[in-house]
């Protein structure tokens, strides 16, 4: 009986340990949307923008130390200069093309720049004649780019551009509000554009040729501004709420799902990254820093393959 009791005791302990491990694993796998610093104060200028995860897994952010540069941030938050742009060029939105080259919205030069990741050579990919200041860019699954183009001297004079894969630019709409954040849905069938001052988020239908139609209001906020946006794999929009100090998560139907409180007050943009695509990086103008938190879905570029990577 004594031996049997010992065996039962050991089995119970093993079962308890297994249960504990299972529960601990579940807790560890559950994202909590709690923000922490990834890059500290003042590493980037007040013009901090971008950001975008590159094919090498690093995060690339505009305006490292001073305007007119691009910084590279490793997984542990170490930041270094990646490239200095030509004189008079200042980057804003960043995306990576399918061939691994970087696309950067250059707002003083009214162009989209192309940067070779190996040689770090900078060239002009597209000219946007008549642009105010190309701000943020979104890339459709087929490689087509879209650019927001606000006019901060006339807040009701924003524009919207399409840039084809060969670099040809097309003005799609003018007379908008202060067009800023821009993103394409995971299936490529929707384009989202927000207006900072007017606090509107618009959604368009997008066809196979990249043309837009059926513009309608997705959501409008009553206060504060908006800046960059990114979609997760389910099509939920992560919106930098400038001066509100939060990232708002909005469903494809326009429902506000949650707000993620930040340390800084002035987020300028967001990007997904990390080993499983579920790490969200937020650039903060008032801190010159990058904050980060875990999401419950990967970014749209990562698809659903990484949802249960933990």
C-alpha cells in the first residue's frame, strides 16, 4: 500500500506539473497589448516616421538622429544609421517591395525613392508632379503603391495617388481633407485612407487593375488626430491616434475594437514585425522613440500562418 500511495502521489504531481505548464503556456501565448519601450527617447528626431519591417527582420524608421536619414533597429532595440538620403530629401512612409528594395515617400522632393538594401544606393522610383508632400504609402499585394498627399497649408486640399509597379504615378483624387494614414486590406480589395484634421477614415473598393470606387466612410473620431495605419491578417486597422496617445484598433466593419494606451502622446505610425509578425512597433513624435506591444494577430504581410506561433 505504501508503494502504491507513493506512485499515486508521483502521478498526481506529474499531472499537476503538466497542467501548470499548459496553463503557463496559455498565459504566455495570450497577447496583453501592454506597451514597452523598444527604442528610447531622442534616438530619432521629432520627424520620426516610417516604420517598416524589412526582409532581414530589422525595423527601418525614418529620421535617425536628424531628418534626412533612415535608421535600422534590431530585434533587441539597438538602432544605427542605415542610410543618409541625398541633400534636401526627407523620408516619411516606408514600404518594402517584393524584390526587397525599400520604397520611401520623400515629401520635400515630391517623389518615391528606391533604396537598394545591399548597396544602399538611393534613386528615384517615381515622380509625383503636382504633389503637395507625399506622406505615407501603402503597398497592395500585387506591388501597386498608393500615397497620401496632404496640404497642411490648406487642410481641405489633400490628394491621393497610385504608383504603378513601373513607377508611373496617377493622381486619383484631390480636394480631400488632410490625407495621411493609408493601407490596403489583406486581400487587396480595399484601400483605407484617413484624414488627420477631419478625423475621417475612408474606405474604397479596389479592382484588379488598382482602380478605386465606392468611397464611403468607415469611421469618424470625435477628437484628436490620426496618422499612420496598418492592417492585421484579419483586416483590422491599427491607427496611430496623434495627440490621443493610443493606437485604435478598428474592424473592417468600422467598429472600434480596442484602444492600446501608449507612453507618448503623439504616435506617428505603426508597423507589424517580429519573428511571428505579431509585434507592433509605434513611432512617437514627442519622444523620438519607438514603443512596442504584442497583438493577437500578425500583420497582413505575414498572413495567418503565424497566429499560433507561440
